[in-house]
C-alpha cells in the first residue's frame, strides 16, 4: 500500500512546474479577460467562441452603471474605477498569458481580487480564494520556462 502511494507521489512530483504555471497563467488570464470584455464595446476577442471585433474599445454604459450601483467602491469614484478595471482586466491578462512582467501583473490582479472580495462580493470567497491561489503561485514561483520572462532572464544572464 505504502509503495503504491509512494509511486503515485513520485509520479505526480514529475509534473513540470512550467506546465503548472502555463495552465495557471492561461486560466487566470481567461477569467480576467472575459470579465474585462463585459466592460467594453467596440473590441471583442473570444478565441473559444470565435468572436472577433477589432475596433476601438470604449467603456460600456452598463459597466459604468455597475460601478455606480452594484460595485460602489469606497475609495474610487465610478468614473475612475470602471475604466481602470476595464484597462487592468485587458492588459494584465495579456501580460500574464505571454509570461511578461508576470509577477507584477499577478500582483495587480491579486489586489483587484482582494478589492472585489472585500468591497464588492464578500460571499464569493471560494471563487476568489481559487483566483488568489493561482496568482500567489505565479507571484511566488514565477511564470515557468514557457514564458517571455524566462527567455529575457536567460538573455540578460548570458549578456552579463
């Protein structure tokens, strides 16, 4: 019995950290990207649904109304919070997906997650806990070898 468990643990230990990081990066980027897409009009990219609208993005009226009525952040006016959220939910997921400035981008989305948890949806802690876990893994361990951060670090190390 113990030998079987030990073999299973050894097998699971061989899962590459870079694969775990890549799956985490893709998953967390998709969550925030899809949320950001609900806040804008004129620009849509959904690879799964095959939706592409490559226009100039504008903040939607419904997003601004959500920040006025439902989200109501205590420290930022809705006219500032809504475009900042839309911007962050588009820029940081792309950077995380590319593995570029991964730790910084993950930290930014972790702050956004904590803000949502504390001020907007405090009952959604199971969902936000999963998001925070993925983001903390990326902050602590980095994006893995399949990333621009890794490639840039290798180039900088060779140049020095």
